[in-house]
C-alpha cells in the first residue's frame, strides 16, 4: 500500500534539506568560521567567494543554475540538478531571505596533482523557509538560521592568473558572450572551450556542511586509487 511511497517521500525531504547549502537550524547567534593563518591563494579572494555564495543561494532558491554554471564543477551541477528534481516531485521550494555573510576565511590550501585546492569557511545567517504545496506537513521556517559551510575551490597550478569568471559573462578564452542556457556541459558556443575546466579561474568543486567537514580527503592516501591514476597527471581527487 502506502508505506513505501511515504518512506520515499520522507527520505527525499531529508536529502533535499541536507543540500549543499544551509545547514543547522539553531538560529540566534551567528556561527563563526574557525581561526586560520592561511592566506587566499593567487586569483581567489573574499570578493569572489562572497559573489559565488550569494549567486548560489539565488540559484538554489529559483532552481536555476544558468548564472552560476560557468564556475561550478560538473559534480556540483549534477548534485543540484538531482535535488531540484526531488524538490519538484514534492512541489517544494526553499525560500531564502535576509542573507548575511558573517565571515569568510581560508582554512586549508593543498596541492592535488596538477591542481591546487582551497577550503574556505563561510559563516552566514539567513531566514530559511521550506514550502511544499503538495505536502504542507513538511513545511518549516527558521528565522536567523546560522551556520558555517566549507567551500572547496580548485584551479590548475599552471592556469591563467588574469581571468575572472565571477565578474562578467564572457568566455575566458575568446571573450564572446556566454549563452545563459548552458546545462550539463559548460561550453562556450563560439570557441568550444569548457569554462569550468579550472584552467581559467578558481572553480567551485564542492560544498561541505560544518558537521561533515574534517579537512581531510579520505581518498588522498588511498594506494589503490594512486595505482589507477599513476599515468594520468591531470587527475585530481
């Protein structure tokens, strides 16, 4: 009967609520990022992180990635797209308002093969409301919801240092205006370059909730993986 569909709906709601952005529901005092002596690596700064954070929140709320597609990894795109699909099945939206960034700091930088990575802590406060027309019993609202998330950016170590994917909508290779309908593949229709290949600018690789962040990538020291990728110098965990 109805047991399995109800379980599926509950699981879908829990997955959607544990999305890449917006975490705990404690409210009240804004959480602060941990103290760090790390500096921003070349080409990445607070302004880019702040811009990407606000644009991602808008993209999430409107379930539309066209504005941010040029600087998010394919993995981030796929995860968001899957979550949008689940939310649509629930006729659900996540309304965000009064977004305030309380702090931005680099907590870790590292080399990963031909790439460099930077983990950036973003502390924020927001009014957060889940609304489902189809299943109103799942509706929730949190005022002054505060949390810290860890945004991992990645860039080729031999990449450009004078490009900026965050302050314009032009191809970093040929300068042509980028189409706003880029979907699964972030490819310039004029020259064919992949804008998010991390050769041009820092690309958002993943977002980790504070409860899940350890600062350690479990696969970095996996001998089996290193054996598989020993002949691919452009592979990054």
